[in-house]
């Protein structure tokens, strides 16, 4: 019995996934922090942004690698950790924690055979060199290669792109005379060049390379606090005001209604079981 669900129920299931991520991290001393619209929602709304439909969690590179190693062993069988190593057709540079027996059908991957369960994104934050100029150059290369990789693997980025110029550039990158294997090799070589030591001043969020990236000062994340979110709390950067101001400007001001974009462009959200199946007492 499969059925469509409402945005309200979608948020409940995403929150259940995020609570499981939090549980695994807390039990294994893995540092994480909510980011993007999830952090904005926590600060401005004490939960989800009303018109948003996703949850984003960040981790520094070392914590991210520990999470990917431990989570598949620690999480129960409701969940699937999706990376390019666990799903052959997945080509983002970040991980997703998926909920099995559900389907969150994104227009970008609608025609690709891929695990499509409801998910929470887990973004690695990588250290880069001290120069802000070098940081921006690194981000630019990462963004182009990441986007080209998705296009070469038939991700339909034009399905979520309105600008005619951007759609044209997508088409050019897709037919650019480099194989998907070569692009992937260059992309992961670039990622491996990041120095994950203690000397760098900035973090870059590996977010799929086409939303617009920021180089954030490491000091934003040196201390974490707990912020309320719906019926629970999540860790967040102590300097969340600096982060949100850099990312959104005057973040406490609501955007005009026409600019209130949802987190994902979806064709549908379907569950295969009764809703209560996906919730377990902790």
C-alpha cells in the first residue's frame, strides 16, 4: 500500500531521520551542526521554515568520515547511508541518510535508477588554505567539476534551472569532451588536495556545487550550542549569527512570498507503509 503524503508528514519523517543522526553522533562523540535553512529555521522559527521541506546537517571532514564509517553499523534497518560508494548511480559530493520504504522523487534524478527514500543531507566541511582568494578559486573549480559530474551522469539540472543562460551552460558542460570517469577523477583528486589539518582559516561546504558556496571562517564552528528545533534540539554553531548573516544577510526578515523557495523540486513523496511504521520509541 503506497500513498502520497503531505508536507506536514514529510517534515515529521525528515525530523525522525535527523534525530537518528543526532543519536548516533552523540553516542559516538561525532561533532555535527545544523546548517543552511535548517539553522535559519531553528533561529527564526524554532523549527522548520514553514515553506521549506528539507533538513541539512554539516560535519567537518574528519567527523564526516567517522560518521560514514560508524553509521551503517549503528543505525537500524529503517535507514540507508547513500554515498557514491553505496549507490552506483549517486554522484553528489555529500551523503544522504535515506528512509527505506519511502520515495522522495526529485525532478533532478527522476529518470535515474537511484535509491530515492526521504532523506536528510549530510554535508562535509573541508579545510582550505588561509588565503581567501585561494579559497574562492578552489570553490570555483570544485563547483564546476561537481556540476559537470552530475550532468555527465544524466542528472537533469535543467529541471530546476530557470535561467536560459544557466540552462545553456548546463548543456555545454554536459557535452564537453571529457568522459564522466575523467571528470569524477578530477573532482575527487581536487577533494583529496584539501589540507584537513589545523592550519587553515576557512571551511568550504561541499554542497553539490550548484547552489552557491561560501567559505566560512573556522571560528564560526569552534564552539557548538544546542538550539531548539520542533520537539527536540540540535547542535549549532555558537556564532550562528555570523554564519546566517554571511549566508542570508538580514536573516530575521521574511523574504517576499514569491522568493520563498522550497528546499527541493519534487514530483511526489510516497510511503510504502503506514506512517506509524517509520517511528520508533527511543
